[in-house]
């Protein structure tokens, strides 16, 4: 299993809006993607305009394949209006 770690800047510092969009629709949309096992989204402390995404995937290949699914498209639809400039993403091996 692979863990995606992404630190994203919320547009205009609206991390509350991004967190709300994820809680209402985005997390469920990602979880509907084959190979997505867990989604955790957390607000930044030192940088409150940032949001941490931790997403457990079966593999990086599963993550890449998910990008072509309706669930991923729904996630992008509801979350992307809140994405600001910059950020970083990497995958890490779990157990």
C-alpha cells in the first residue's frame, strides 16, 4: 500500500472552504475510486491556509488509474475551486 502526502495551499487562504468541500463530498468521492482505502484531510497549524491530504492507495498505479474515474472527477469538481498556487505531493510505502 502507498500513502499519498500532499500539502496544498488553499486559494485565498480559505482552508475552511476546502475542508468543508472535502467533508461534504470530496472524501466520499475519493473513497469511491477503486484502490482508495482511506482519506484524511487536516488543517495547517503554523500555516492555516494550508491543508494536508493523506490518502492511502493500493499503489501509485491505482492512484494514477483513479484519475480516469467518475469519483476522482467529482473530487476535482468540488475541491479544485479551493486549490491555490503551489503545494507538494509524494507517495510513501506503507508497511
